[in-house]
């Protein structure tokens, strides 16, 4: 039996991280949550992840730095960037960094589901 894709959620806000992890799990994906980019990078899940859902603004490494480090290490997980901020340049910057989706908080479940399906190649 095939293993469901692993989605890693990186957000320093514990309530957002838990809610996203629960939502993603309810969609049938395996999910692991991390409080920081550094915590994900130090884990075995960094190599196993099919997709990373990361907040852009976090203490320490931000979402852009996380994507850059993943690329430098040769990890091929897709990245979905999320933010609660309204600055219009963030979406452009996310796509320029290589994100496959950009979502604003509060996230719409349908939009997240579409991004995840795209990230893991689901029909």
C-alpha cells in the first residue's frame, strides 16, 4: 500500500500550526508540525516531506530563507507560503522564490486543498 504524502507545517504560532495540521490530516495526508524552520531542518521529515506549508514571517529563519535552504540542500519538496500580512509585494516575492502557492491567513480550506493536490500531483 502506498504511503500518503508527508506535509510539514512550519508556523511559530502554535494555534495556527495545530489547526493547519488537523485540517491537512483531515484531508488524508500525513502531517507534521514544526515551530520553526530550524526545527524542520533538524528533523528527518525535511528529506521525507512532499510539501512544506510555511509561514513567511517567523523568528529566526523566515519562509523565504527556508525555501532557499531547501533548494541549496537539493530537497525537492514543494513549498506553499502563507502569511497574515497584507503587503502586496509578498505574493510576488513568494512566487519569485519558487513557492507553488501563496495563501493569506485565515486560509480557506478549499484553497489549501487545491494547493496541496497540486503539490503532490493529485488529480
